[in-house]
C-alpha cells in the first residue's frame, strides 16, 4: 500500500516506466537493444514487526490451528500480515500507508498488547526497521533483533507473556505507553489513558526567529572587520538543524548591502577531507568559474578575473597556481612557466606556490573591497583549506576579510586546534531556540489562530531544534498533529513517505550523489525507465515541495544543480535504497561524474568503491593521495593510499599506492615505522630504477637507519651504484642516491659517500636543464658536503650560489631558504663572517621549515658570534637550539645545540658547565660530527689544565677524522689545532711542531683551491683556528717563508 501511486497520472507514469511487457517469443532476436542498467522501483521502507516465539511442543495441533485463526482476527484491525518462520515463530508485519514513525510504533504496541491473551505464554518482541518493497519479510537484522530479545527476556511475573522492545520502537513510543527499563531490557507493560498533552516553509517566508543576539554579534564583527580593517573569524557550531545556515544567510544579505564580496565553500559528506576542496570552491565562485566549463573558458575567466586587481608583474604566476588550486591547470607543458613545471615535480614547492597565489589574490581583492568567506559544514572540510586560511590569517591579518565557518560540534574532533594560534577568532555555539522564538515561528506559518495545545506541543516536541520544528509544523499543517514524531529519523521518514512513488524514486537516485545532485546525473541513474524530461519535472516538484533547492551556479556545465534542503533529508532518502540499487547507483554516478569532468578523486573513488568497482576506486584514491601530498597533508596522503590498497588493486597500481605511503613517511619520519613493510615490498618487487622503487628505497634507507639495521642499510646503499633510472624517474633516483650519500656521511663513511656522489653526478648530467628540482637538491647536498668531504669550501660556496639561478627561474621559499643557509655556512667556512652572519640572520624561518637541516642556521650563527666575541648572543642561540631539540625529542638536534653551547661556555670561562654540555653532546653525536665534539673537548681539557686528557681527546678526534675521511661542520682545522696544542702542553714539542706543520700544509692546500684572492686571505686570516695555526707554525717552526704563498 505504501507504494501505491497517488492518482491516475502517477499510475500512468509508473506503467510507462515499466516499458512494454510481451512474451519473449513474440520479439525477433536482436530486435531490441538491451536496456541500460538503472535504479529499480524497489525501495526500502520503514515498518514494524511483532514477533511471537515458537509454541511449546505440548500444544495440541487443533489448539494451534484455533490459535492461529484467533491471531489473524486479532491483528486484522492493525493491518498486520502474519507469516510463519521456519523455527515455528510467528511474525506480524505492520506496514502503514503514509504513517509517521511514532504512529507505526504505537500501532505495533497496541497490536502486541491485543495479542497477549492469545499468545499462550509465548514471549513477544517489537522491532522496527526496513524491508525491500519487493519482499514479504523485513530485512534479516530486524528479525534477528526481535529473536534476540525473545531469547533473552524472562517470563512475566503477572502470568502474561512479556513484550520486549528494541531501542527504536521504545524511543518512538510516547508517555501513553507504560515502558519499563530494566538493566537488560525495555519492556512494554501496557497503555495508559491518553495524555493531555527568508527560507520558505509551506510556501511562506519566515523570519530568523530567536537569533537576534547572535545576528547582532555577527554584524558587529563584520563591521569591525571592515572599519578597522582587520581579519576576523567566527566559528559557529551547533547540531544539525539548529539554524546555522539561516543565520549565515541573514549575515550575507547584510554584508552585500555594504559592498562585501561573498566567497562560499560548502562541505559535503562525500567530499570530506578532499584536498583544498572548500577553498577551491570559494575561489571558483570568486573567479566566476562554475567548474564544468571547457578548460579554455576556465582559463580565460581566470586570467581576466586575476587581471582586475592583481599587479601586472604577479599575474602570470598567480594565474598559473590558482589554476592548479581550483582544478583548472594549464594542460600543456609548453605554456607552463619554469616555476610551474618545477612545482609539478615537487610537492612542497607546489604547496608553497599555491599558498602564495591564494595569499596574493586575497591581498589584491581585499585592497579593492572587503571579503566574507563562508565555509558551510566545515566538519566535512579538509586540512589544506584550514592550513591555507590559517596562514592568511597570520600574514594578511590587517586586511578587511572575515571567515564565517559553520559546522557541527564534531568539528573540533576533526580539527582539534582549529586556528588556535590566531587572534580575533570567536566561537559562537548556537543554543536551542527559546520557547517564545518557537511560538513565533509556529504562528508565522500556521497563523495566529493556531490552538494553544497544538502550539505548546509543537514547540515542546521540537526541543529547540529549528529543523525539527519546521518539520513538525509541516506535519501539523497536513492534519497529522495528533501524535507527532519525536526524532529526526521519524520526521524524515514521514516526509518521504508522503511523496509520490515516482518522486521517491527520483529522490533515491539524487541521494546517491550526496548532498548535491544534477538533473542529468539523476536521469542517468534512472536509465530509460524515466525520460529526462520527466525526471526534470519531478525534480521541479521536489523543489516546490521544499525537499530540494536549486542552485544558480552549478559545478557542471549545462547541468541544473540541486541540493537537499537538509542533509538529514538526503540521509533518509539514501536509506531507502536497496543494496543492489545502492551498488548500481554509485557505479553509474561515478561514470557520469567522470564523463562530466569531476575533478575530485575522493568523490569518484567513493562512488566506484561503493559501486563494486574497487580497481577503478583504487586509481582515484591514488590521485587523491597525490593531491594530499601536494599540500603536505601527510596523514591524509597515507590514509587515502590505504583506502586504495584496501580495494585490492592490480599489481602496478598497488606499487604506486605503496609508493605514496613511503613518500609521506620520508617527509614525516614519525610515519616511517608504518611504511617499512611497504618499503621492503617495493625495494624487492618494483622495477629497479622506477618511481615506485625509488619511493620505497628512500623509506627503506631511513627506516633501516632509524631502526639500527645498519648492515641491511649498507647493503642496500651499495646496490645503488648499479641502478639505471627509468625515463620518468630520473629525479626520484637522484634523490635516492643523494639520500644514500648523506646517510653514509652521517655514519662516518665519507669516502663511500664520495663514490656515490660520482655516480649521482653521472645521472644528473643526463638531465640537462629539464630537472631543476633535481639540480637544486644536488647543489644543496654538495654545498653541504664539499667542505667536510673534499676540504673545499670554495666548491661548496659555488654549489650554494648555483641555487640562485634555480630560484630566479622557479621561486619558492624552500629554495630561497636553502640558498641562503648553505651560502651562509660556506661563507663562514671561508672566513667571510660578516656576509655569513647577514645571510643566516635573514632566514629565521629556516629553523622550522627545513626538516633535518633546520638546526644548521642557529648552529652556524652561534659559532660565528662566538668567534667575534658576542658570547651572550651566542649563548642564547645555542640554548635555544638545545631546548628546541629537547622539546621535539630530537636527540641529534639537542646534541648539536649542546656542542656549540659547550664551545661558547668554554670561551666564557664556564668550564664546568662546558664539560657538562660537551659530555652530553658526545653521547648524542653522529659519527661524522664526533671528531668536532672531541676537538672542542680537547680545547676544554687544555683550559682546565688537564693536558694529558686534552691530548687523549685530540688524538681520538684526529684518528676519527682519518678513519671517517672528513669532519662534520668543517671542524677539521679546529681538531688539528687542538691536537697540536695538546701535544705542546704535554711537552712533546717535536711532535707538536710536526703536527702544526701538517696542519699548516693542509690549510695552504685548501687555500690553493680558492681562486679569489680576497676570499683566500679571509680564509687564512678570518677563521680563528686557521689564523692561530699559521701563527703557531711561524712561532714553533721559526719559519715565516711561504706561510702566505
């Protein structure tokens, strides 16, 4: 009965949808093409069941028959249908035509109470759930639930059989029914006497009642934002249906009156977590791009819109990277700038450039007019959007723009520290509508003549929830206000059950797409069972009935876009899909969205996975993982790769997904443990030299290093010499070689690292200028190791300065910070202390942004200031570095901080403190840096008057330098000087003279490699240990000739 067409027109449409029914023999073979797959007319509907346990074996057969006959007569008034189950139990199915859920529950309760006297001791249970319209019995979980209740309930104390209730039915029964809750069960005992008890609604506009205080606060914050000007944020949270969107609509109207530009991004459950989705939506709207236009048209609109306010010098860059952000990328490499081509090869650089483009566009727009950025349903938002807005709040805080974020309370579970470090962020938690506000809304819609009892009941039942109240008002207007539903689920069921059968079918198809659908997509899911024209007409009816709302600017060109008026309506419609229709619907939706240019891989993956096509889903999860990595959302990168792996992808796709997990782990070493199994699989099964192999090998190298599996690590690095990179993996393989080289150096195997350097250079030479990012990392690594591995700081400086041309071509904060850092360090090594300090002082951001080398700026700057006697400044920097490492549980960074802190304290004469720091530093030092720490310890022992201990430390340092093939931080000259002075202090003057002569020879050899005379002079005279070495050599050897050759 619930599926019966509402009128003759509905019946005709339903019959037409069925198509011709003729005997197969009457149709010639091949005369009719097979129908495309489509969602069927079957739906899951809400119903109640009363289950009677199986009768005892002692009941006579004739008595049983008589009882069955009495049961049928008893259930007839309630519309019940009796079915016998295999175990002898009896089930009464109660299907109510267009009945609200509370009425269904009450009907089932009365039916069960009427059967009590006929049950002959058989326990009973009431359960509510769903059944497919094509089946006689409800779904198994409903029957199972009722069976479990019967098996667990104890016999009634009054001799009558007990009636157990499931939670759904108990929650829908009102106070007229005597429901007793025990520790284990909910039991129905009987029925008491009746209790005494902007947006349009029913086509009428209603005001925003009960929210005057919140609306006033929002308006005041907007005014302050414009008048100051300064960025402001309001995070408005409330449960579903409390009126967040309505308040936002009121604010938007007021903002538009003041000339404020409105940028809107809406969260969606199917897009939850999609990288930069909300911000991209908002920017597309601001740029006048719907998202479904041809790419050329999107580019034209983007260029024109950017040109309105962005300065001419920045337009190309902003246009390119906004295009990447909003899903309108330049398709041909030929038209892409060098910066864009480079960013497409490096996730961190792409993230930087997109962030900068967003910030520059925001600056340009807010210089012309204020901006209100509205983020609806931010609990379905994404890390990238939150991070980009956070940075803009920090760096564009003095501009007239405001963020209004609307979300459910679980927002702070998704984003626990949402914009916590920013000022001018205010949270508004919407409370329930007050009683007077509820009464005002009821009177606005139903009129002032509404009865006091009805008014009181509606407001009380709504419990302050605006959506509940609207649905209750709607039900009351239709004359169904005698017993109104108490839950949102009941209201949704009521609303949908009142729709025509065809409307419900269209709505089920719409619900497959999520909160938003498109007329063409809905028609595609319904196939030829309903024409596109008919689908459009039903969608229009659903808009009129306030189930759907039409959006003026759709994502897909030529498609009418509609949204559910409330997410709970969508959830209710989706719940009525049968499992087969749900699976087919998602597959068809995924195919339709693919054909219409859907750019969000998470949406496509979700549809194909739910649609039973896991391999297609896995491919889209791979793209989603790559997107997340482009904004360095490492957790999302891993999570999306895991979703793809969970789809049992084909081998090649599996390797790519494992590669993304490894890529995230090498960017965030806290993830390395979870990636190791995949890394080992890739290292052994992926084609050597491929992208996936390189991603896996990088993670394997780091994982074995951190796990202390040194033998396996060295074996893996030894195998890198023979690797030939695939054509698309040259840059990745070079990074693997560079990582291997750095690891070897760290372990004190500098000679082996140099051998790998030669192999790396041979590979890089094959790339020419095609791989700027690869050449950047090559220059970074050689700029770091040239001094300690080759005794050639001049070569290190040249490699550092080679980064300048790369930076000029492609930009990027990461590249600039590395350029300045390694330029500054090599200038320090060369004795150009003033220039070195200037370079290092200007890149404070390097202390956090450069990962494993973030410590270098403070280390070098502290030592430089100690060299020029600014010991207090040096002490502060060294202490900050030490504490930063300790707080981050980074023993290597802490140890380096303690090393330089010990050196500063030695120079300040705080010898006991210096000893404490250097002892700790020595325990934390990696092999490459251990000689340098020992050299400082030797100098400390000499200052303490412990010449023998100083000599022991100096000899140990010198021996380690020789074994390693170098000394970290270019401290080799310091070590050689400390050793010579310790020899001299112990009275071994001949050995001291030989040591200082060897030290001088080594210095002069290094100086010979410096072609610039000024730099050569500064190297010999400006580096304190170098100048002292030469001075001591002159004194001890009485030989001045050649000291400056």
